[in-house]
C-alpha cells in the first residue's frame, strides 16, 4: 500500500506522533566526557534504544525509526566499524525475543549487501519472526543513506517500466526503503548537531524537526516527552495558511 505523501495529501494529525524518526547521535562524546572508549558509548546507546522502544509502545507511537549506521559511517576507524557491527549483531541476538513478546515488528533498511552474511541472515530471521506484530514497527536504518534510498527506488521504478522517461511520486513511493510506514511526523536528533546527515531525505519533506543537546545514551522517556510536547505545539500547515487549517478542521 502506498502511504499518503505530505506533498500530495495532508496526513492525518494526532496528538501523539504516529511516526517518530531519530538520529541517535552523541554516543562517542558521551563516552569521551567520561574518559571511556567510544564503544562504551555505543553500548550504552543500545540500552537507550531499549528504553525508547518501551516508551514509544507505552505512548501509542505506531512507528519508530532509528538511524543506527549511515552509509558515511564506513569512513570511521576500522576498529570502531567492526565493534559497531558486533554490537548490532549482539543486540539482535539479545533483544529480538523481548521485542517479539512486546508486539514489536522489526524492519532493517539500508544497503544490507555490505554486511557480513551471518549478520544478514540474523536480520532476515528477526524480520520474519516479528513480521506479524502490530503494536510498534521499529525500523533500524543500517548502512542507510537518503541519496542511496532515492536512487535505488528510482532504479527499481525504471526496471518495472523499461523505456519510460517520466516518473511520478507515486511510481517511486512503493520502492522507497520506508514504503511500509507513513512519513515521519516528528524527527529528533540528539547530540547537539543540527543537520540531517543523509537520513530520510525524501520522507522528511514535511516532518517537524526537533534538536536536543542531550547525548543519545542519556535520552530517556522524559526526553521523548519533551520532544512530543514541542511537536504538539507546532502548527503543521503543509503549504496552507492558518485560516485555511481552521476551515479544514471545522469541516471535518
Ligand atoms: C552516533 O553516535 C552513533 C553512530 C553514528 C553509530 P556517534 O558515534 O556519532 O557519537 P559522537 O557524535 O561522536 O559523539
Ligand atoms: C549520523 O551520525 C548517523 C547515525 C546516527 C547513525 P553521525 O555522527 O555519523 O553524523 P555526522 O557525520 O556527524 O553528521
Ligand atoms: Mg556523531
């Protein structure tokens, strides 16, 4: 099913964002300020993920998307990259049963072909096992890049219509990595940087943006509530005027 596009139709608004997307940043600095190795920050970051998944389930957030490893993160020192891979694999091993028991459907999106085949298998197994869960869809973006996403979707759309030179948004949408979810309502970036870093470029077109200095390992349920409160105070106009929105609300 193709989800409504924020540049075509106005998605339904609700008090609790349906889809929260997060750039989990600041693990390294969290560790460095404590004279710990950066990997200690990443390990602590996994604990924060557990807490935020639980908090999202409790608040009725239906989709949570987390940026775990970007297509640019391969540029990090090889030891850090391999530790991150190991951590990802251990986290899957340890967390999937708990997630499954809590009704979480797990999706991992990105160019997974570059991962170790064992990790690829683990990912596939976790997705199959949790496929029918409906309480929360947790999407992990791994070796993901917004430009990669648009290009791979474009290539797939082109392959389904050989010879075509003109494509619409609707042709592209089903091939995007996040086709299983509506567009994010609320974007959060922890760690103080105010940039998108090649995250969901297409899907964030009309998302409300929230930045916090809190390092990801310190981001907890109360921090999430603060972000949601900020979201609830925004007026999402999708190109329209405030007066028009009042009319639309009256009519519905
Ligand atoms: C985010 O934390 C986690 C990943 C990118 C894997 P960082 O590792 O970027 O932490 P900082 O930004 O160096 O503090
Ligand atoms: C973005 O964080 C990617 C993830 C959180 C996985 P980075 O810390 O890698 O972002 P930049 O490169 O500093 O923008
Ligand atoms: Mg960072």
